[in-house]
C-alpha cells in the first residue's frame, strides 16, 4: 500500500533575553548549577512573577516575521504537573489566548519548489530546570538526583505548525528555515547543542490520497536537524510496519535515541497528564497595542527571504549559493564582510562554503567562534583574484590565519614566500628548461591525438614546473605557456 | 502602656517619656507571661525586637522618626520575614526561614516599627476558627471568664486575639474570604481589608491569589489608618498591585459624616442572622443616622451565590499555589523516601493538615478535564455578576453596612467536623473578596458578652472613606475600648 506521511512540528525556541521571563535572574548558559536562580525561580513561598517586556517584544517580532496575527490580549495559564525540575509545580504558559496567532512560512525545497507551512500559533512560556543525571551521594552514601534551576524561567516561544509537511526532507527544510528566521531576528542564539531550539515531531500516516488523518504519535525533544531527520524516518517506518501488518497506531508520546536509532514509548494518551490549565491569577492579561507592534516592526532586521533575494541581485550569486549564505544571519554577515574587503563575490562565496565551512565543521565551531574575520578572508580573496597567490598557496595563508600564526594576509604571503611568479618571461624560461629535460614526454604528447588524453598528459609537466618555480609559478600561466609551446 | 493605641504610643515615644527599648521590653514581658492562655503567637522574636527597638531609639535621637518608629506590633505568620521562620501555620513550613522580606514586612522595617513576632493562623490561611493551625488552636480572650474556650475566628485569629488581649497594639493580617474581618468581629477589634491590589502580595504566602489581600488589625480605626499608610502602594514585584497614589489615611478621619449614604443589603439581613445580632447591627446603623447619615435598603441579588463560587475559585487557585510544597527545595520532606512518587505523596500527606488537603482536592477536582467549564468557568461568571451587583449598589450609596459574621465567637470544636457550617461563617464577607472591594469590621456591641462586628463595605479604593466612617463611629461609641476579662 502507498502511504502519505503527515508531519506537524512543535518547536521550542529559547529567547535570547538577558533575564528570565518572570524574574531578574540572568539567562546566560553554562554557569555553575543554581547560581542563576533567585527566590522567584526557586518558587519560594510568597514570591510572584513579573513579566519581562523584552520576551513579549521578541515574540511579537517573531509573529511579524512569520506573517502572523498578533494576539492583542495575551493571557498566561498554569499548566499543572509535578516534576522536581518544575519549581512551582506548574508551568506558566499560554493556551487560549497566545501572543502569536495563525501565520505561515514559505520554505524552498531542494527540488526548486516552494512549500508553504502554516503556523497554528506560537505562545510564550517559561522553561523548566534540568534534572542532572550524574550521581550524587549524601553523607551516608545514598544516591541522590541533582536539580539545576539555572534554566528554570528562561523564556521560550513554542511554535506549533499545522500538519503541512509530508516528508522528513520538508520537515527539516522547515526547521532550518525557522532556525534561520529566529537567528536573523536575533531573538534566539540558535545554538542547538545547548538546547536553544528543540523539536517535537507529530507524525501520522494515511493511505495515499485519503483525506482522513491517521492516528499520530509525538516524538519529543529532538535537538539536531540530523536526529530529527532520522527520528522521522524511524517513526515512519515503524508506523508503516504496524499498519501494513494490519495493526493500529496508538496515540502516544515517544522518545528517540539518536545514538542508537531507537525509539520507545514515553506515555500513551490514557497515561497523559490532566494539566488542569487555568488562567494564572498572579499575572494580569497583557494587552499588546498598536504602538508596541509598530515598535517591534521597526526593530525587524532583514529576514532570510529578503536577504536571499538581495544576495542574488547585489552579488550575482546563483539561487543555491544565495540560499546557503543567506540562511544563517551570522554566516551572511561574515560573507558580506568578506565581499566588502575581497570584492569578488563568487570567489568569496566559494571560499566560505568550501575551506571556511569545512574548517568550522571539523572543529565544531560556530561562525561566531571563527578565529578569522571576514575582513581577513576578504584580503585573501583579493590576493587570489589578483593572482598574487595560487589556490594552493591561499590554503596555506588560510591555515596561518586560522591558527593565529599571523593576522595579516600580505605578511603571511611574504613570510612564507607564497607569492606567485606571474612574469611571463621568467615563466617561459622555466617551461623551456623543463621541456628540454623531458624530450620523451614531449614527443609522446605531440603524438597523441585524443584531446582528452593530451589534457591529462599536460598534468605530467606541471609537477616539475611547480618544483622548478619552488611552487611560486602561476599555474594558470604555466598551463597557457605549455599549451602554446607544445603546439596546442 | 499595653492599653494604649499606636497613635498614643507614638506620642509617648515622641515626648521622650519612654524609650522604644523600654516599651518593647514591657510588651515582650507581657506577651511571654500572657500568651499561654491564647496561643496567639507562633514565634516570638525577642532578640530581633530589642535590636529593632534600639535602632528605633537611635533613629528618633537622630530626628528621623516616623509615626511608627519604635512602636511594637506583630506580623501574621503568612508574611515572609528575612531570617525569621515563617510557617503559615503549617508543619510544611515548620522550619522554613525565608532569605527575603515580604514587601509589607520591608515597609514596616523601613518605618522603624518593632516586630515582636509572628502570630498564629489557620494553616495556609484556610479556616474561620484558627483551629487548623499546626501550632495549635488560638483561644479568644472574650468568653474565657465563663470557662469556655472560644475560637477567635480565622484565619487571622492570632493577630485578632493578640490585639484584643492587649499583647500588641496592632498586627498585620490577610483576608481571602473574611480572614481579617471575621476574627476582628469575633475578638472585638477593628480590621481593614483593603481593595485588591492596594497592598503588595509579594512575600505574602499565597492561598488564593486573586482573592488574597493584606490588611490590618488594631483596636481603633485611627491605628488601622496608620497601618495602611505604611502598607499601601504599588510594588513592581507584584504585577497585580495597582499603581495609584496613596493618600494619608489619617488626614480624612475627622471629616463629618453628614450626608453619608448608607446601603443595607437586604440579602444580609435574613433569618440566617440571629435577632440579637441583628439588633446590635441596627443599633450601630442608628448611631450613623445620628451622625447625619441617611440609610436605605439595597439589593445584592447574586450574593447568595458567593459561597459556592468562592469554594470553587479559592480551592482551584490554592491547588496550584500549594504545588510548590513538594519536599524538593525547602520545607518539610518525609523521612527516607524510596522514590520520587513516594517523596511527593508522603511529604504532602504528612506535611499538610486535613483542611488544606480537603481544599487541594476540591480545587484539583474543579479544574479537572471535563469539570472545568461546569465549575471554574461558571464560578468566574458568578464572580462577575457579584461585582456587577456591588457596582449597581454603589451607584446609589457611598458605603454598605452589614453584620460581619452570622454569630458571635463559638466554642472550640463546635464546627470542626462540619466544614460546610464552618464555611458559612464567611457568608457576609466572601462576596467582597470576589468583587475585590475594601471592607472593615468595627466593634459594634455585644451578644451574651461576646463582641459583634459591623461590616462597612466601600467602593474600590474608598479606604479613606471607610476609615473616616469607622473613626467617627468610634468617637461616639466605646465598643472598641472594651477589654476582655
């Protein structure tokens, strides 16, 4: 049987506010456990929440960026459940009257099509703390669990989509687009390894063409695009196996283990909590007026779609390059700094997508953590474009910049003797000398009629030529001179 | 000295006849000697009080005294006090020492007042008789001579008994459904529940957040005005507090009452009220007529729904507010929990008393899937109707008057096995909390030797008018000066 895959996402986006959503504690990541949790975060008796205006501003900016209606009256509710890292015994969140109403995001797919994914709504809420899974022992040697409440109260927006995606590829493309939007807005640092964005995936299957949705499962807390893709593939296969064996899907929440490519049931619908939502009496409804929305609109930076169009227009990039370089706000800024100094946009794009990205990946660094600046890479691009260095030489310059050996491109070229010889006279002399020493190969070349083979044989002369020029001969010029001297 | 009001003590200190240290020591000695009879205090903070008194004397010497500098008083044990244990009348918080002050606590500190300790209360403010306290019932100073131990009312029964017994001239209190006014009435003292949002709730341990309001208890209306002068005001730490100017509440105490329009809600003068109680209340209203006020009957048609709506909304909010008492971070934790669920269930089963558990269960039920619309939403609709009733009444009159409680102080144990009868104690007070209005209870006579309270209800932020009306009444009556034997 043929199946349609139906996917909806819920995405938790941590907002990059300085302080928590209902208290003045810092939201910075990585501090010693419980050093960023004050009396409010610890839910000490009598303490009360005070809303953080910036969290509302960021949520409204997000709403505007996804073409959504803004909820003019925003109401917080209490979602009641007991868990050790949930200090109040309820999460303050939104249900009936969220800050962001229906909207949509257009996603470019690899096949060139554009997919519209509708946003059902997005609401503001507080994050919980973390249970620490290391083992602690009390003075008597009893095992204990640790709770770190630094994260408790960090503002989140939970974005809920309609079930508009029909493959893992579409879901991942949407997720990446959303990542691109929130990082471009500057409302989220986008660092998925630190949990700044977390995905829950709702998946169901239905017979191809059917308009009746199947029973869905929810796979929770996926924190990388790769795991998300794997988890979807895994769950689709699991559901397909069950359905094709005549079984039924149970509505349940599942956990996916990316390292083992396994999933297990966390709880079924019958075991689901009754969260007993009700409006939080400690927080009055927040009214979002026209001025607040207009202020948020003024703060909107260039968004990924507009940036992509501009990159194509302004820098003459093709659709693919423009898409890759415009998606991540920091990468886009790096690219523009490189071009500003390096002029040649295509060359800058190639270097950023090639050597630069490969190096970041290899060292698991973000653009922000790059040891080299766009200006430095731009200087290098200039020297590649004007033939001062060969691409092989340029890689050595890049290496020296990356390791911090020296921060000036020209100084590195001088110090390492990487300057290409482009003086035609000198190069011709070298070619003459090398060809004189290789008479057999010259004869072989000249007897060969297949142009492809001839082209390949040309490479046999390049090695000795580069050696003769101590690696400094301009390979492109060498090539031209060779062809001429060998008679085509 | 123990018979003097805050205003009088303030003048004594100002005149230099007595120092705060001397005064505080006198009150502490009396408190330690007398409170065995009443159990009105959970914690007496002798050392801190004497230190505060010393600091107050220094402030006064430096010419920086306020009306409160060096005057002894007490806090209901629901207000968090930095470094002093705050129990809320519960085993759950028996050893809880907050590392912060409630905003109200902080304000009294800044005013230089001397806190003698923390007064007893129903556990988590849930009760109308002060019998649900983990630290034992409080005994009303009235009626003791007859040999029967009577309740002081609740939940602020400790504050009311302490003021009535002259252990302190004034005490803070809180009121969610009548917890200031009903004990004030039963103990023959004057109490004020301000407009919701007038006094910060920060650091005041929550029972039902949309109803809780901090207020005052003292023997005179004037002292209540002095207390509200300290307590009232916007607090950026409480999103529900209201940013509105705070008048000097003592400035208008002596305004004449001529032309004051009094409304008597007919629903509050029914056969639920004994003829003897009603007579006292009507006599008090006659005093007001003598002072130039006019009286008319008004109607609050939805008042009869108040108890039912309250016992959905208050427990619903409480069920969430009390979830934080889970044994994880502070407070009571059961011995040797074998796993997480065991820790939760035993901590809460052992740490909370019966009435608290009853209300958590009621509230949890009311919010449950499938019941929410029928209970919680319906109760909120009733709440709006009740607000509208009061709004209509205040189009016709300036204040409403009624009895504060249906009967005077009852004997301990009389109603403990019948929660619904106990809940009816607040039949005249609860609607005011649902509407968020200010109200007072003022001593207005005696039935069988036990005090009767007159409830005066005002429109939003009409505290000054209420205090003025109460003060003028106290100029022509002496019910508030009577001392229990």
